[in-house]
C-alpha cells in the first residue's frame, strides 16, 4: 500500500514526477523562477534563497531548495541565473536556469521581454518504493537523465504595480517509458502558463498594502490560483496571508533585518483531505539586495 500511495501522490499533486514545476507560497520574492522577464527590473543585484518543506510528516513529501540571482547590465539588459533542487518520493531533480531580459522604458512604466534556458537532471530510485522488487516496471532506475528546455515571458511594471505572463518551460517531456513499443509513461512534463500581478497601496507614510496573485494554467490539470495580501509596516515588518485555491491557507511574515537583507517565513495549512496525514508546510526565504556603488538609494518598490 505504501508503494501505491507514494505513486498516487506523485501523479495527482500537480508537482508530479519531480520535473513538474515546484510550488512556492512566497512566490513574490523569487519571481524570476517563473518569469525570466523579471530579471533586471531593479538596478541592483538581487540574490534570493528559498527552502520549502511541504506536507511535513508525510513520507515522500516534496522538499525544495532554490537559489537565484539577477542584475541589470547597462540601461536595458537584465541577466540572471538560478539553481533548483526538488525532491519528491523516490525522485530528485536539479534544474539550472539562465535568464535574459530586454526592457523598453516609457515615462512611468517599463515593458520587459525575457528568455529562459534550462537544463534538468532527473534521478529516480525506484528501490525506495515498497514492493518495487516484485514489479518489473520499476527494475531500472533513472540516473542523471538530462533534458534541456527553453522558456519566455513578458513583464510590465511601474513603481507600484506589475503584471506578467510567462511559460518557463515551453518543451514537453515524457518521463519513464515503460517499454519502447508502448507509449506508456509514469509521468509527463507539460508546460505551465503563469499569469501574475500585484499592486502596492500607500495607506499612509508608515503602512503599505500589497495584494498579489499567481495563476498557473496547465493542460490536463486543475487550475491553480494563489491570492495573497501583505502589509508592510515602517518599511521593516511584513505580515500577510495567502489562499491557494482548493488547496491551502497560509500565514506570511517577514523582517527587513538590514537595508539589504530580508528574511521571510510562511506556514501553509492544507484544506484538502491530505491535512489528516501531515502537519502543514514551511517555507523560509532569505533575500539580499546589493546596491551598486553608483546608486544613492534603494528602489522604493514593494516587489
């Protein structure tokens, strides 16, 4: 039963067989992972690290770590890169991304176009599944399977709002072919389309409110929508909440430790039947904004 339960989790969560896109609650702090056009949107080096432990207490639950950085080169060009380690059940994947953007600046707004190139390395150890020794379908592990991919995005923004559209991986990939004659797969990577947006309301000199959304559309999978609202107090403290459609509710908190260092934490409580088998999900964000010597001040934007 353990074997089939883990496989069930792999197939129905939408995170899928490691190569389906990882899930984040604090998506607003690592936007470049979803949209390459975001890189270079601020005139300083941004470095973000995220650790996420999902469905704590559930055997084989997803665990994700990511590190990303991006900067503006010259007036209109942005570059960035990221490394993602994603584990779920018997599978683990490392994703290497390189991002490029070009920005058209208008009077008060900017429009950026981005490209993403990625390299995915997938490993699956089927021996971790109970009963795998008795099933010929799981006799051969997947070792360092390499697949390249490309993605694209657009990002329109000003100092107090943004909207974006992106497809981080345009190429579909089949994983685990049962045999060469039958087109039977344990999992298939489908491309995901992301719509994102946010607005910053200046409620007072000391208080800002930022509602935001991230909508993911995947062929053959349920719609995934994240809605969030964060309050920023005194440009130092962040408190907020998030709702993932038919999935989870979350609490978020953050602290601007120094002018260039931000620490964020979120906790997800499941609203599905899986809440009976786990104690929630935890996510930690560490973000550095490193100002160039030519800059006199940090960008006032809340995203």
